């Protein structure tokens, strides 16, 4: 009789173990669906404008050949066209390069030099759209 009880307990443990695993997998799947982004880590973000002080030139052309657009363009050392989600900022696309912008740095394009200065330097979490 004891053996049967042990067997039942074992079966129960195995079953509940599997059930827990199934729930966990489903949670992971739900999480992935909510967030189809790859977390890249914390980045230091600055802002720049198309003025001579920020760029050494004053046209709107980025290193990728596209016109810089506020609310779209960021510069960093990732591949052009990479779509990023930046904490507290929103979605941006990598379209530019900067001499001092490498590693965990992002430079965000803004139309106004004043606004760019006001933005300052921030530490933000960054995700890449996959
Ligand atoms: Zn500027």
C-alpha cells in the first residue's frame, strides 16, 4: 500500500512539474509577443542639430545619405536602418554616424540647437526591433 502511495505522489510531482513548465513556456511566449524587441542595454544619449557647432557643417545630410529628420534620425555605430526604441524618447532609426559616437552611445537628431542642448546627456534603456 505504501508503495502505491509513493507512486501516486511521484506521479503527482511529475505531472505538476510538467504543468509548471508548460505555464512558464506560455508566459515566455506571451512576453515575447508583447515585446518583439531585443534589449541592447543602457546607452548614453546626447542630442545634436544640423548647425556648424554640432556637425561642423550645416546641411541636413546624414552619413547614410538620408536627410536628417527630427523624431526619426539618430546616430550611432549600429547598421543604418536599425530601428531602435529608446526609453523616454520613442522609436528612432539609425541613419547617421558621429566621430565620438561609438559603443554604448547614441546621438539624437533635433532641429533646434537650443532643444538639443536642453536635452543634455541621459542614460536610457535601448531596444532593437528584430
Ligand atoms: Zn547645434
